[in-house]
C-alpha cells in the first residue's frame, strides 16, 4: 500500500514524499482512512510505529477547510510531556508546509505571553500538556466550545502521570459531537473506562500486541553490582560500536552524576531530566540531534518524548521500576525498521523488576556473558586514556608494568607525598538512593524562628 491509496490530498502527499516516505506503517494504513471518515478511533500501537503521523496527516486535510476564531482552537491534541508536544508540533510543520494552518504549542516551562498572543489570533491546531491547558482555561484565556477534533495521545502515560482527572474535565468542556481519537501503547482498565465514557462507537485499530517489544531490538541483561555499575557501563560503551546512545536512570540525581562521570572519562555525554527548564532541555536535545554529543543520559521524562533517528543503543543503567517503561525506553532504538541494541544493567535487587518485564513482554531476555567482574572497580575519577572510544582492557594491562616501574623509582616515591598534599579535595557525591522530590528551597519563615538570632 502507498500513501496515495489512503485518500490524502495532493499537497499533503507532496510533503510526505519530500520527507522521504512512500509506504505507510501498519498503524498509519489502518488509522488514516478512519480519521478522514470522521470516526472516533482507538489506536493501540507500540512506540516507534509512526503513530504520530497517523493522526497528524488526516488532521491537516480535515482542517484545510474552515476558519479560525480568537481564543477558540479548532482542534486539540493532548500530550503528557513537553517533549512529545514539541515532537507533534514538528510533524505539523513538516507535513503541513503546503497548507496555511495556524498552530499553538501550550507547554509548561516557558512564558505564557507568546502562547496567549497566538490563541488571541485563533489557531487551527492546539497542542498542549494538560497542566498548562487547564491553567490558561481557568484564567479565561481559552475557550474549548469550538473544538471539534480531540486527540488524546499516549493515554497510558497520562494515566501514569495522574492526568486522567484533568482529561476528563477537559472533555466535559468540549462539544459533545466532536471527533475523538485515543492512542495508547497499552489498554489498562482506567483507559478503557475513559474511552467508553468519551468516545462514540470507536473503531479499534491494534497493530501490535500491547506492551510487546520491538523485534528489531536485540536485548541483553548484564549482571553487575551497585558498586561496579559505572565500570560495567563504561566497559559496554568501549566494546559496542556506538553511533548514538541513550542511557536511562530512575532518579534525577543519578542522571546528573552519571553524565558528569562520563564527561570526566572524556565521553561526549549530555543529560536531560525533569529539573531542567524547558530551554535547557531543548538545547541539550538539539546537541544530541546534531551530533555534538553522542550519549544522552536521561530520566524517564525522555522515554516517550524522544524521536531521534539513528539511535543505535539504549542502556538501562537502572532497571525501570515499571515494566511498561522498559518497552518505551528501549523503543528509542530500532525505529522505522532499523536495528537496535538494548542493555539493562541488573543487580540482585532487580530480580523482581526483570521478572515483571519478561512477563509483560512475553520475552526471555538473554544474559550477556562478560568477563568476571574486577575485584575492585576502577576509580570513578580515573579518566579514559583517549577521546572517543576507549583503548580497551588489553591496552590498560600493557601499561601496568610501566606504571609499576615508575612507582619503584626513588623520585616517584618522593613526589608522592607532595601529590597527596596538593590533591584537590574530592567533592561530595549525591547518593543514588536519596529521593529526588524533597524540598531544596529556602527555609520557611515559621521554621526560622530562633535561628541566626
């Protein structure tokens, strides 16, 4: 099947062809005709299957006719994260370049001024996260009575993030006879209840078994210990032929520490996590996409929001707490038919999490056989010998006799106390087991009584 067989306009087909696509993916082939026929729809598809284009493309043709009104968007797309919202906006810009459609992006972490100005002019497409949309709605800056097309994307992620009550409230403010599209990788009971309540006789399109992992991704478990995790990860980075890689951690503090550790070892590594403001996150993603850095250390805020071509590897530095997150993490590689490799570092405390992942995906993940773990992991502040790929264990072993010979020289022994005396104090390190949702702001006034006086 070709895109030309789906009933899209010539202008849209031209934009699709110029983007390098000719044949639709299964979810696109199943969803686009139904959306064009103005049917409500439920799409169940795993990440990396072209789901975004399956609603963006028909929406462009549907909205090509009509006019905008101030503060009243004609269509609404709800996304759980800023990154996903920005990704959908990029798709509209890419595929809608031959259509004169206006668009507004409502996300947190940026100033409201420009967003409000865009709404006042009127927009055809409003892409929003629930929190910012509710904020502007309560301020009277947006009206939803003219919105005739609603897309709820990544519904299961919305559930995980606690957005379902907000979505239900938003749905009550929309016209009752609207068209509603719901997309999700899985279909838990609360999402089915949401669909039953707000969708009218929807068509169900399922292109992959829920929570199944991509067959193009080769998966491995790598056994290690908490103490040796970083050493094990660096060994994998040296051994694998890495083009670009994403490393996932469970905690924001771990993301920051691991990124700095890799930088000390001369890896071109960056970081992205929820404590960064939106402009910093966008800047770091741009560096990754441009190739200024080839390793991105991320928290799960990026698991469903990143769509970067050519990611060759995914590393789970921490086994994910929720098995669904495993599917979405490794889905950053092996996209659009490409091959990918995914490694999960596991310690004895991760056994239950790994069992849950294998039950959910129905896949037995192979354990990678590696050399015996070193008796003592290399010091974290020991830099790599070269930029880029490491020299490997053989090169380090070859240098060992030279190091012992240098230590045996009298001048080396004399210089040692001076080096210790002048060595900089090691900075305190965050503990990975610290919660990252504690209060780090100033002391409240009611607690400061009697302090410093």
